[in-house]
């Protein structure tokens, strides 16, 4: 159970030239996948990020603490790794074989995306962001993630100590 366990199994058991990860709540447009796959296969990008924060996400997001958490974690990562990643927590990504086979999936929850971003930057892998949009999940006013719960705490701690697994 858990997103981290699913990704761990996928990365371990599937060999492919390109992998696409998308949240299962039907909030990301499928049209973005082709451009992301092309970046991995044709441009030798190791991780493509579906950047929802460069669009209207902050204006449409009704969870103010969620926005604060995104900004804080992004600023921390960009400061530590001297990068300019706009969306470190997006659930829409594409990966190269090299990324997948070197990424140690340690987390079990929503801090996974933060760890993926850190891994890519720490290993000097090639990253590309593709602007996308994130819609509201069908039949769902708010998702189950807030920066004030354990997932938010673990995202923050993953930035500071990426090699440690956090237990509740």
C-alpha cells in the first residue's frame, strides 16, 4: 500500500526507456505526456517535471497553507542545490532509465516527489520543466494533502535530510 511502495515496485520490476508517473486523481492533462516522453527520449532528459505552478495553480488553489508549503520547500531546495525548479511536488513526471535505476525509493507517501527532485539535482541529472495545468479532482473539493499534516512535515524533512526515512 502507498504511493512509495507502488513506485518502488514499478522502478524495480519494469525496464523501459522512459517512465511516466501521474497522480491517479485525474487532475493532470494526458496531452502533456507526449511532450514529456519526447524530452526523455529525444533530448536525453533524466526527469521531466509537469510544472503546474507556472500556470494559474496558485490563484486557483484555495488552500493557503498548501501554497506556503510549496513556496517554502521549493525555496529550500533551490537554495541548497543552486537550482531554479518551480514545482518540486508535482505528481506529473517522466523519467529516464538512468534516473529510475539509481533512485532509492525510501518514502511511502507524498514526500516522494520532493525526494525525486532532490535526487535528480544531487546527482547532476538533466531536468526539464514543461508547463502544464492541474485541474480539480472529480468529485473532490480538496485532496487529502495539507502542509500541516504528516505529509507536509515529511516533505520539509526530506529537503533537510534526504537519506533518512521518517516514521510516525
